C-alpha cells in the first residue's frame, strides 16, 4: 500500500496527495479547499474525466448516461447511493454522452447506461445496463488501493 494516495479533487481537478493512514473523508483540497469527498457523484466533462483517469490512485467508477435514456434514470439513484455509501473507496463520476461523445467513443461506450471502472488509467471492469448497488460495492472493494 502506498504511503500517500493521489486523490483528484472533484471540484477543481487538482491532484492531492492524501496520507493513506488518514481518514480521507475529512481531507480538503490543497488548491480550492473544498472537501475531497462529499458523498455525491461528480458530473464531469470528457477533459476533466481524463485528468481523473490519469492522476487518481482511487478506482473510478464512471456512469455514462444521457437525459433521454429511461434506464439511465433508473440507474441514477443507485449510483447516488453508491457514492454516498462507498466513498472514499472509489470515486463516482457521471459523464453525459450527448455532451461528451468523444470520451464515450474512446472507451467504446455503445448502449447506455454503461458502467466502467478505471484503475491506474486502465479499464478494469465494465457492465452495460442498470447495475445494482452490490456490483458497484464489489468493484469498489476489489479495486481499492
Ligand atoms: Zn479542489
């Protein structure tokens, strides 16, 4: 286990080094001073999402969705519950595929909702369709630092 975890701020995208033995839920960003974890998914665009993929030591669980997609609306409260209960084991990010088609095609997202898990810059798990809280929890446990 590394002595410090790189945690990317969901508000300003600064990479913070958080001591691994400290409770990260209380940690604040060194740049914008906001809390690094608030128990809510971070809605990011493609460019910001790439920064998180590149710089985060935490597993990232990303929900690719769109406003017109009914199953995505069913997924949304499950994903919010996951962020509330599973942070800081993982970072939960939402990407609107209509606004960000480039990153969706880069990672071959076709049907939505699509849940992708990133660890150390790589896709380590993915599932199409509504994904239950138990699966999200098992990913967070399996890939945590
Ligand atoms: Zn910040």
